[in-house]
C-alpha cells in the first residue's frame, strides 16, 4: 500500500475547543491508523502544545492577525462570544458580514496574513513530505480558501472539503456570494458533512453529492459524575440562535409539570450558561419560571462539561425548515458523553434524520415545539424526575451506545477516502 499522507488546514485544532474537536479527533484517528498527518493551525499556547505533544502528528503554527486577534488585543479574550461584549443587532450584523467574501479572507477568522502564510507553508510541506491529501473544514471558510489555492498549484493533490455548518445567508440568495463558492467547490475531490441535512444544503449549492461524516464523542470528556445532585436539574449550555431556536411549549410543559404537583417546589433548577441572558430570562418570565432559573455567564468548556454531567436532563434546542435540517449541534456529542437523558426540541418541520438518531438513545427523546407534544414532554419529565427521586440517579446511556460513537467508527468514511 502506498504511503498515505494528509495535510489538515485547521485554524482551530484542540481537543477541548468546541469548534476544534472535529479536526483534532479526525487527525488523531488517521494518525493512529498509520496515516502521516500534518496540521497547519493558529498559534498555540504553551499549555496546548504540551497537551498535544504526545500525538504522532506534525503541527505547524501560523500567526493570525484577524478580527479575533484585534479583539484579544483590546482585552476581549473570547472574541464575539465574550461575556464583556453584549449581544445585539450590530454585533450580529458585523459577525455575519465577516462570513461574507471578501471579508472572510481579509478580516475574518484565518484571513489576512494567516491566509497568505498558510498557503506558502502548505505548498512547502506538500513538496517536502509528499502529501497526497488535503483536508479543510468550515468554519472558518478561510481554511477552504487555503486548500483551494493550494489545490490550484498542486493538481494531483486530493482535496476533501468538510462542512460542520451551513452558510448564514439564504440558499436562494442571488448575490455573488454563491457564485464564488460554487467555483471553489468545483475544485474539490470529495465533500464531507457532519450530518445528512447539512449535506443537502451544500449539495444544492455545489451540485454535487457529499459524504456524511458524523462526529464521535470527545475522548477528553470521560467519566460520569455519579453523585446525586440535591436538585432536579434541567441544563442548557451554549449559544442561543435567537432567530431559529424557540422553546415555548417546552417551558409550558415545565410550568404545568410544576402546577400538577409532580415535583416539589424546591427540587427544580433550570440552569442556563451562555451570553443570551435577556433572551433566556424572557422565556422564563413568560411561563413564570424565573424563580427556578439559574442564569450564568458563559463558562469554559470544562465547566460546561461538569454542568452537563451533573444535570438530570440536558436540553438541546434545534430547528428544521425547507432549506436547513440535520442541526444536531456540537453539544450533542458532549451530552452523549455525559450519558444523561437528552431532551431534544425541534422547532419547525419534521426532521427524520434527528428522529432516527434519537430513536437509538434509550434514555433520551425528541419532541417538536407544538401544543400536541406537551403531554409527551410532561411524561418524559415525570419519568426522569421519578428516577432522580427514587433511584441513585436518572437512567444513563449504556456503554454499547457510546461505543457506537467512537471516532474510530465515525471517522471511517474519511479513512476510506484515503485508502481509495
């Protein structure tokens, strides 16, 4: 068998960074299968370098002077998700435009100096190490731009373009944004997507067929907090997509669950950790749930994991419409690793892909945000409350389900591409 070599264009690359885990675990999986792996990424802290030093992967760092670099210099360590930058229309408008061409390769993540240096470095690595494949994953789109430019100069290189998200403009948008993207995607050899639904979005734009490459669970997230909390905790951690996520009937079901005396008044805690405090509190206030709500600032990933482990139920809010489906969300795999019941609420149309995924999770359930589901929601809450009240803990996901989400299994489609 010929030597298999691959270069990852990965602005984000770290096992404990929400945006970076896919790049990290796919690269790690390939390296463990004997593939020679190189990674071009942003500058790393000394602590991260030490954490990654054991990997059989060659990491090449490139300094980024993009908008996140500017924000860090201004004291906003976490960029646009910083607790010190209040969400609002201007922030959302500015962030959306940073995703558009040409801002995404000038000021956006991985743009500007990083973009130019990464292309030069990639060409050098390809020549010196006989690289056969190049892998880039959106977000940021700059990683695809880099891979595209490298592919133009090295035609024999096999390019795998990966997508973890959709673009946040409408698919029917006639602006030039769609035209340059189609041109770029025509240069790819393979397209992979994190779900079938995300794949359908990109298939429509590219006029090609993508390969579904689901995420595995994060290995850094091991162990279960088996200690029983003194509260029945419904937990939500992370961003709220205010345009798409709605939970009216969830919180209505919780209110009725309380009013019907199915839970003690001092036993319930609805925990939120993120930046959209006003939006979350408006949900709570509408159903009279503010006194049960614990609204926290956005925490680091390890603190979020701890909350997920201690929860009785982890809440996942998503949506489905004509142009977007399969929004499984990155936190889904974290919730799996926590093993606690997942309450998935879909706003909008039916999502058959998510229904299929949740049908295999024996302790979890998927509901739709409409009045006909309120009774089923209350039954799910009641079942898990009784487990929490009477048993040592709520029902946990068994090992056989977690084993099915190992990266060695979920990453097989990428390995098959390299072996083709």
